């Protein structure tokens, strides 16, 4: 299974984190401000019906290399100017060609522009030491995938650890069993991934049907991930009940993520970047 390969790919990182923990040399928690992730998602400055999390995504197992010519600084600047609610930063190295320090670099751009733009660390995180490593960055949120942490008690403990550092957890699910575990863990942000991680097939219709079958409870915030290509998809997600969408490949492919985001938000007529 692909998730098992992702899990295996993180073992070297975990070994380094354990060695640092034993020496008492883990990096100190970030001391600056973490902009509110959920609050940012609820803003609708351009009349767009859902919040948009725009992603810095250099490569993926399904698409291969997507765009490695643009630095995280380039893309953070473009997303902030175009009007992203939040920015997702892939930090996984082996499959997505990310780096943990991309978060610090994106935050520096955000601060230079005087923008909010909360940052989501998107990676394969399932250990307390990874939460502590995230806490040393300016991330406002981090991704947890139920299928990597299928025990509700562990999932809850990771969320509670993150909350100690004012980091919000986005908990990703694929089906009703995942959702049950997420809710048992106390998850407040549910992300539904429309992509099958084994076949890479994207089924947006199934993603929309999923939230209709399982409507949000107790003021949960719901995010639709994968397969969003145009403004019509934003309206469909909102009509189904989603609060936000996460968009990566559709923005990064072509080398003009800021223009692509502006088109998605309806700020530009469709044209070649």
C-alpha cells in the first residue's frame, strides 16, 4: 500500500528526531504568531463560496515532477497577492520533494507582505516527535491522516499535543470508518480526499456525496481535497456542504500559480499564463 511506503519513508526522519530528543537538542518551539487557520478559511473577500487553501506542490507520486522551477518564496508571494485564504506546504521529501524549512521561508514572505496567510504543514505525520518538529516552524496547522493513525486515542493525543503550541490539526478521511475514528478522536477539521491513494483515481462526485451522507456535526469545518480544477467546482463543493477546498496540482502545473489561483477565484478571464 502507498501509505505504508509513505510511513516507511519517514523512518529516517524519526530516527534523527529520536536521537535529537535523547540529546535534548530538539529545536525550540516557534515563538512568533501563528495566524488563525479556521478564521482565515471562513473569510470570503472575493465572493467565493468556499475558502481556498492553495498548495506549494513540487511533485507527487501520481503526477511526477509538477513544477520545481518556482521557489516556495515565489509561490507564497503569488498566493498571498492572488488572495488565498491559507497556504498548504508539502514538506515530505522522498515523494513530494518538499523540505521542512519551506514553512519558515513562506512565513518570511508572508511577513514581508504584511499578509495573514496561515500555513498548513502537509506531510505524513503520526508520531509525537513530528508534532514537536512542526511546533518549531511557523505552521498554523498540520495534517493528520486517519489511516496512518487509525487509533482514536493516539489521534487525540497528537491533536492535543499540537494544540499546546496553538497548532490546528486537519484530519483527513477517505470513508465512513475513517470519519468515525476522526470524530471519536475529537477532530474539529475534517478533510475528505477525493483521490484513491492506491489507484490515484480522483472521484469528485464521491467526495461530494460523502459529505451529504455524513453532514458536519458540532460546528466541524470540512475541506474537500483533490480534483478541484475551476470556479464551478468551488460552487459545487459549497453546495454540498464544504467550507473550503485544497488545491495543489491545478495551480502549480504550468508555472503560474498566482494567475491560476486568480482564475480559480474568478478574478481573471481564463487565459494562458
